[in-house]
């Protein structure tokens, strides 16, 4: 029988592809998504990184990794995400010991990051102070700020006096009180190895300012706060930078080597030390 005759007598065997095409598809159960859980964990970790930048900034990625127990790659991933959201920014810091080499990258909270920490009430407060200034003049706003910070001074004084006569201890006590009130206070001793002891100083830093927007519009708030610091410590202090004027932290210079504070328990409220306020700031 010829090949042609066989082909016409027996139909061709269907190909597997044809069977698949004719087989109706069966519904499949959707896979459970794990994205929300993973996203929640990422958000919590990212919040920890943001809080660490707030508390310790300016801080490097390596320092953050050591403090939080994260790998360098994990820290940088979260820092990149926070940078894209404009919640943090990079400051280039030179090497203070040698002055050589490329500036180091340090992370600090951005203006937007400061705002996102919660300042909804400030728009109302600014409007009220603007109206007060319009109706009663700038002296009325200054008096308002003086009254507000006088209350702070009353609360802080027992804490500072309890630290004793050492000015470094008193500055640390003041930083702790500021942290309790949400200012994220910290202290750094500078000039300890300087040949002249008069150069020894403490820098009091505030990483967050709950009234930053108010202080930007009404500088009396910065002025009065600086005067309170001077009275509490009993020495001349100088403001180097403020968040309100564009600094990444509020920094107050406290000389330690050239002035001895009043003894613990002494009333220094009547003293009027010379105070350098926001006019001497450098951004």
C-alpha cells in the first residue's frame, strides 16, 4: 500500500499542543501576598533609622549601622529611601584632626523631616502671634517669649543645680531636660587637648525644635532660650547655629575653662551674664 494511501486511511495523531488548547483551564487559588508584612517591617526599621539620625546627626552610615545593629547595605538602603522622601539630607564634614582628604558624608534631618515630626499646631500659633504683634507691637511678642521660657527655666533649674558645680555636668543635665521636652539635647566637649585651658568648652546641641517655625518668624524665641541657658549655667554662652536659621542642629557654645559657674544651690537668677544670641550665628 502506498504512503499516500496510508495517510488518507488513518487520521493524523493530534499533537500535544492541540490537546492543551482544547483542555479548559482550571481556576487557581490566588497566592497569599506577603508584601504587607514585609512593608510593615520595612517601615518600622526605617522609622528606627530616622529616629537615630534625629538623635545622633550628623552621623555616618557606618555609625548608624553600629548603633542599630544593621549591615552597611541595609542602612544605606533605608538612608536612600529616606533621602528620596526628602526626610534626611547629607552634610559634607571635613576632617577636624588633619584637615586633609575628602569631606565625610554625614546624615541629618531635613527641614521636611523636622516638619513631619508633628507641627500642625504651629500654623495657628504663628497666626496668633502675628495678630498679637500687629495689635500690640513686637515688644508684646518678646514678652510672650520671655514668659514662656521663664516657665522652662523654673522647671529646669532644680535639675541643673542637682548636677553640682561642674559646668560639664550642669550642661549634661540641661541637655537631659531638653531631651525630655522633645528638643533631643546632647553635649560634646571641645578643646580638651588644647594647650590653653581657656579654649575648653562644651557644645550643647538640640537635634529637634518643636517651635522651629515660630522661631524662624519670631527670633525672640531663640533669644530668650539662649538667655535662659546662660542664667541656668551662670556663664556667658554663644549661639553658633539654630534650626530656625537653617542649621542642621541648634548649637550653643559654653566656655568651661575660663569661667567658673556659681556654686550649686546659689541663686543666679539675678545675674545678667553677657549673652550672644542669634545675631552671631553662622548657618
